[in-house]
C-alpha cells in the first residue's frame, strides 16, 4: 500500500464506474473509503491497527451489517481483481492498492471484523 495525495482525487475518478449495474459505490462504501486518509499509514503500526482505526467510528449495528454485506458482495469471486481495484480507485480513499488480489484480501479481513 502506498499513499497518494488527496489532490490526485480532486479531478474526479481515475476510472469510470465499472459494471455499473453490478458493482457501484454505495453510501456505506463512500463513508468507509473516507477513513483511509492520507496520513493513516503514519498513524498505525500494523494492518490490525489500521482495521481497528477505520472501523472505530462505525458504532451502529445496522450500519455495520450493511457495510459487511456490501464488502461481501464486492469481494465475491464474480468480480475480477481489476474491477475491485478500479472501484477502490474511484472512491475517496487516499490509500492506494495497486494489486486487486491484495485489496480483496484486505477487504475480506475488514468484513470479517465487522
């Protein structure tokens, strides 16, 4: 994972929404991606701590369930690693995953913590 300045995202998504009928940004995912701010990697010492940090604002059980369901749907095998990577890059996250398989594994670990 590498950092990318937030300014890179101000000009719009890097990629068009992919398979719009099947895979799209949800409100939960947009809120979730905002937790991946530019200096997050400086504030945590492990992936486990990063997951705790990004999930800490999410207290409502219903919202957690919706987010878990959404993360489960986008990490399903029907979507390619490339599609998942493009979806992530179209979000507001400042943390970049260049490898879709790595991102899929990470999102599954986050989902499992919800």
